[in-house]
């Protein structure tokens, strides 16, 4: 375990976890054995990071989030306040299914809004933006803008989180970064 991270005195950090340099862990959070947290992460108040979870570098987790076993977040992921992950599709109190956890992958740069719910087994694409309160029931494409219950895609966003408006040739420019994106075959990629 690194000694170059900050943990508030009320945080509980179990032995056997890995925490990267410059990470901050705030009030009443619990970091469980066997998890791996990257560099420069920010773990908000009242967050649980469970056994075997992997968080990449620069992951931001807002208050009141539980990141359950089976979740993998790549670099630069944002998890909004009180959003929810699941890891079993048919939970029952009297039936132990710890050997049946289903993996959820949140790819690089994706953002999940406040109070959203991500049903396990779904992949959230690179730089996707999940709106507040959304219930994700199926995989989300790279750069997709997804809202609602159940989730539906309503557009595309740039790596800076701005909605993309594609011209007749399938090109769009991010108004902030000036990066250029291409829409082809219902997929978006950054081309410059």
C-alpha cells in the first residue's frame, strides 16, 4: 500500500488493497481488501470500494456510491453522487450467489450522472455520458449520450462532454476543445 495518498481519519482502509499516489479518500468511506485504486483518484464521502474492484487513474467518485465486486472503472471515469451499481441480476437474501457476480466495465472517460443505476453485465463505452437518474439496462456505445428509464440513446457527446451536432458528411466539432469527430455506421470516433 502506498503511503503517498490522503485518507480522512474516519475512512476505513482494510489491509491488502492497493492505493495509488495522490489519491484522496474522504469521510466515512470504506476501502476493502483486494481492491486496486489508481493514482490521483478522489473517493468522496460515504463511499464503499469492495473486494476485487479495479479503479484506474484519475477516477472521481462522488458521495454515497458503492462500487461492488465485479466493477472495473478505467482511467478518468466520473461516478456521480448516489449512483448505483449492481452485481447480481436476481438477488435473494436467503440465496448466496457470490460466485455468480457479473462484471461491469466502465471504459475510459465515461461519466455516470447522479442517482443513475447500472445493471450488471453492461459495458459503458469510452467517453459515454449517462444522464442523472438513468437506468442502464443494455450496453452503451462510445461517446453515447444516454438518458431515461429504461435507458435510451438521444445523441453523442465529445470527450469534453458537449453534445455533438453532425453535418451532412458525418463530421462534428466540439465547441470547447475543437476536436473533430466522425459518425459512421452508428459509431463515433475522434479523428483530430
